[in-house]
C-alpha cells in the first residue's frame, strides 16, 4: 500500500470505486491546507508518490474536476489552491422555468446568477454554498456552486411518462427543470400521464440526472380535486396528521369540561356574537360593544382560547408550528389544528359555552383607546351572524330584508347598532391616523358539477366586514401595547416602508402626471400615501395610479424585532385574533397567559383565582427562538399564498379552456418589456398578450410610465388602459393563458417602415419568421430519444421558449419566432425574481395589511417577431466513473457563460433592445379576504 493510502480517510472508498485509486479529494484538500501554500500538479504527484501514467492522468482529471466544482482555484502561476469557505456565499436556490436560476444570499447581498449548467446540480429551494465566478453581460455577479448544504425536497410531484421503456417524472413545479429518471422496478402502479410523487434516491450531478422511486400515485391528469393534491405536495404543505397528534386529539372531549370553566371571568351573560362569511366553519372571534355613561364605548373582543388546549411541546403544538397556518383552498381547508379543535372545542360556535381569551378595551368618543385589560373567560355566543345579514340590518334597516332580520333578532339589534356607531368613529379615527386604504376587487369561485368552475363572482366588502376589521385592529394594537408595557419578547407583524428603488420609480411616475407623494425630501409616511389616494379619487386614471402605488410597497412579515406597520400606520402591531388558523397568534396568547398566571402586579390583566404557573411552562421563548419562529411563520404564510394561487390559476385555466377563440373586454394590469398582462373585466382572469402578438412594430418599454409604445405607429399600451382580447391558448401545465388583441382592437396600421420608403405609402405587414422547434413537457429527453419519433408543439410564452402560434386572417396557424435567452436575466431582475402573476393576490392582501411584493422593471425595446428557442428541458444522462476530463478551462462541457456586452441603459429611462423576454403568466388569482 502506498504511503498516501495510509493517510487517506477515504482510501477504502477510492479502492472500491476505482481500479487504479489515487488520493481522494479530501486528502488533496488536507495536503494543500497543511502546506500553507498552493501546489502545482507536479508537486502533488511528487508528494503523493504517484508514478504510473494512469495515476498521473487520473490526478489531472481530479484536479480539474475539483476546480470545476469550486473546491480548488487554479492560479496564474499554474498552481492549485483550496477555496476558503469563509469567502463563499451561503444562500437559497431560486430556480427559473427556463433552466437558469439564482442564489439568494443569506446576508441580503445581491443575488448570484446561476447558469443552466449550474442549476442541473440543484433544485429550487435547496441551500448551497457558491463562489463568485465572474460577471454576466449585464454586470451582475455570476456564481458557481461549491457545495449543496441542504436539500429542500426529498420528494417531487409531477407527471409520469414512459416511452420506449424509459420512465421519468417531469416536475409540476416549473422552477424545477430537471427530470427524474425512474428505473425499472421502481415505478409502482404509475401509468403514463398520471400525477405521481417520486422520492429522490440519487441527486443530480454534472454527469447524471436525478433518479427516484414512485412512492405515491395521485391520479389522472384531469381528475376532480387533483389541483389541490398536486399543490399540497408540490409546496410541501403538511396535510396528514402524525400519530402523536391523532392520539392527543382523541383524548379531547366534544364539549368544554365544567372544571375548565372554573376560575375564569364569566361573560356568558354578555350578548357576544360572531360575524363571519357564509361558508365559515371555524369561528375565532366574538364581539360586543356598549356605550359608557361618560361617553365612549367598552369594546369586548373574545378570542378562542386555543392555548388552553394546545400545550407547549405537545404533538399538537409541534404540528401547529410546522404548519404555521391553515390553508384555504377553494372549497377545501387544510387546518392548522385537527377539526376536533378548529371546528369544535376552540370554535366559538353559537349557543354553547366556550373558553376564550378576552381583550376588553375602553375607547373615547373620538375612538382613541384609553385603557385595556386581558383575562381568561368563559363565554356563550348568542348568535352566529353573517356579513351580509348584518350589513342588511345596519345599512338598509328599512328594506324588507333589514326588517325581517330585526324581527328575528330583536334582542341583538341594539347591541349591533352600538357596534355600528363605534365602527363609524373608528373609521374616522383611521382616516385621521392616515392608514392606507386601497380599493381592490376580490372574487369568489363558484363550482358546479365535478368541481368545475361555473362562475367567478366578484365579492363586495360591506360595512359589516369593515366593522369586524376595525374591532380586530383595536385588539391587535392593544396586544402589541401589552407586550411593550410588560417588556415581553414577542412576535410582531412588521411592515417596512417602501424600498428606496421602488420609491424612486414611483416618484418619477407621479412626477410625469404632475403629482407628488410628499412635498418634502424625506421618506413618505402612510399619511402621504393616503392623502395622494384621496387627491386622485375620481380621476379616470385612478386605478392606474393606485396600482403603481401598491407595487411600491413591501411585504409584511413576522419578526421579534418591532419596526412598526407602515400600511396601517401603527408604531407596534401584532396578531392576536386568529389562533385557530395562525401560529403567531397562538404564541401571543401564551405570552399574555404568562402574565395572567404570574404574580406580577399590573392594571392590564384581570384574574379570577387561577393558580400561578411558571413562565417556562407557558411561554419558554427568548428573542432568538421567536425570531426563528417568525421566519418559519412568514415562510408558511408565503407558502400558503403561493399554493392557493397555484390552485386558483389551475382552476381558471380549466375554466378558460372552453372559451378559447372567444373575445372579452379587459384592462391592462401590468406592462413589461415582453408584453401586456390583461385582466378580463367580467371574469377576473389574467393572461398575457405577448409583444409578438401586438401589431407589427418595434416597441419601446417605458418602466416609468408603465407602457409599450410603437416606434413607427406611435401606438402605446399603458397600464390601466381598456382593451379587448381574444383567448388564444391555455396551458394548464404552466398555468398560463395567452391572449391576442381582438380584431376591433387593431385599429392602428401594422408593419415596419423601410428606410427611405414613402411615409404616405402603407407599410407591408411584417410576418414573423418560423422558429426552431422545442420539446413539449411530455416529450422524451434528447439524450434518450435520438431514435424516437418527435412530435413537438410550440410552448407557452415563457422566457427562452418558442412563442405560441398566431392565427393569420386566413385561419392558418403561423409559428412565431422563439425568444432570445440572452436577456432572460433582464426579465428576472425586472420582476424581482417573482412571477407577475402575484399581482391580483398581492393587491388583495394589501387591502388588509397594505403589503405587496414589488417588481424591478427595466427599460427595453421589443419587436414583434424575433427570438430564439430555449434548450430542451432536462439534463443529459452521462456515464459515471472517475472524474472525467472537462472540455474547457472551467471544467465544464460548455459553461454557457454569456459574452460581455454593452452596459445596460441608465435607470429610469426607456432603453432599447431588439426583444423583450417573454415572461410566463399565471391565469390570475384571487385570495380569500382575511382579517388584518
């Protein structure tokens, strides 16, 4: 045995793997560290005592492979040095549907662009270490992966395809472009085209694709309810109860035990009522208000006492923390807690006793909070009311419906009227405070037979909705004050002000319209936003301006570091009112109980003789633990939003498939360098009019004015403009809908002027050239199907993908040119690495908490009808073995590194490009209104 083998920690592995073993990567790195200086290949050969030609060639290949994988750096002096891991960047992988991706650094620095070759090694969501390998053509950092730290998914959901004896799974998540090979014997009962869940058994490398085993067959492609089954697994949403949770839930009784009602404040005489939606099943909150003799009101907000049943460290608690929140799909809920609690013991159902945590507040005639108390109570809800019924009773008391309800609820009418009076005062106080109040339209999906959408119906927010919202806001603000007054570490709901870059773009946009956000040079306040909204109310371009304002704001998160809530204009704000469906609320309840059950003297709690308990049993969290929980709950909230949006988009695509060829009026909801997103007026579905489907011209994208303008015709398309479109294509796999301009919208002349041509002569129509074919999601990988017949079809419009065909007037389908992948990164940066499809869902979320994931638009110029196709999806299958020799200096078979180009245009000005990248667009989404 050679000397180096005695020192090699992986000698046995090398000997088993290779006929002519050489020093392992671990030993090479160890030797370089011990040397304290770089070493050439010749020096390493001498130090390791390698003599044969096979060993010398194998070492050369290994060193090149280690360089390729980011473990070594090849210096200008021809030596190798180890990469210092302190200089590496740690972060999360964010994939893109066109094969490239980004590493999102943990330290908040700029993202690292990852080429498709790099992305073949990882999946979306993985955590990795990377080094900066250079700059791309737009001056952004480009990265090379060094090490995968953590895999985000052990399983994937996708469609199973088997052709010519080769089986594979194509991930449903478009951000995961790698296909998973399924060897014979590991395919289970899966059939061609079905949705399956596959467990990854071999992770991808530069020379092998991922391999896995089918562990679950979900069902057929278009089976009713399949969209939810796929979303649950694609977004890793826990939906099956662990055995420990089932056992703990089985021990719970259906009704509140009498002993649990003891030593609590008894409010069963108080006519508390719940007011919720028609289809609500879990009732978190009940309200009651009464006038005070000296003026003002006493407001009681009773919240389900979930923390009484869900103990710290129990199986119920651990699963609730894992889920983070309930997930509300159309007509299906994945609850945070088992139904015995969420719909039973904890739910404030009518006419039964329930345990509650009560926030009792005193409010002045002007709606100012002058005092508050928290206490454990037992209540008895006097009625389960709905928003619509309460609205009829309060807003139209003289109507037939209003009179009927007054006769049915005579004992409750005076109390509801007091709530209504208080609401009007709180609304006026909100306006004085300057909270932002955007106007958006929500929708509700109505199903027919076989879970098919029969209607997409707009919903109206009436005064009953707003009444409950104001009551919940009061309770949440009182809770935040309680945490601060008692110096308790807690989770706050934090909403930062608008980022500087978005704010600059908003001000430029407003300046072109003769508007200002705030007169001074400082940062704007929520009052400035609301004052501007009041100024523009009634203008024809009101919705245009409001949309741009919405997109300037950031997203709210949970954090132990209180930074205030910009949208609501509160210095401190937290969530207290929904512990059945939100884990942060449950944590806040425990914090309050830790004070109630202590011996601490305070005017802000009432006690009824319950025994004191050690804080560690009730609330064993420090600030560090809470920060981690805040990150977890923020993640689960985003996860739920994305999953519900995906399901809604799926359903809307199904709905629109039967309407291909029909025309609808709509409004331009977003403008990008690659086209227009349009929301249909009557059915609230969003889709893309790609720039290639616009009248033949060269289009300049102006990110400041949110418009595309034709160079020759002068025709412009602007955010908020009405437009009539034709449903051209629906792609359920990609959750995208393609629109084309309807014939009556094409009033501008079409074509491109020739140099020196007579300007008065009509310009000939420019027909796009036919682009190369691309593989559809269900076709075979190129490396496996060289001899198989191909039947490619054009893909949905997406960056780097061939554009969907246009119909000529003769009715024939013409293939549109594919799109250049060279400017895909521009689209990604412009959109902030997120899909524009978030537009509707984020607008609705901002209605309750003024939060919006913004975009980073870039200037550009696009022409109708030029581009390139993207490479086929899926990595080629390669042979294993000893580290093979790479084909270039970087050790890559072709690094795919973009060539340098001229720097991008100055921000804030429309720039010129031949083509804007197409961006996939989901079918638009709606999001259930929740209380802030």
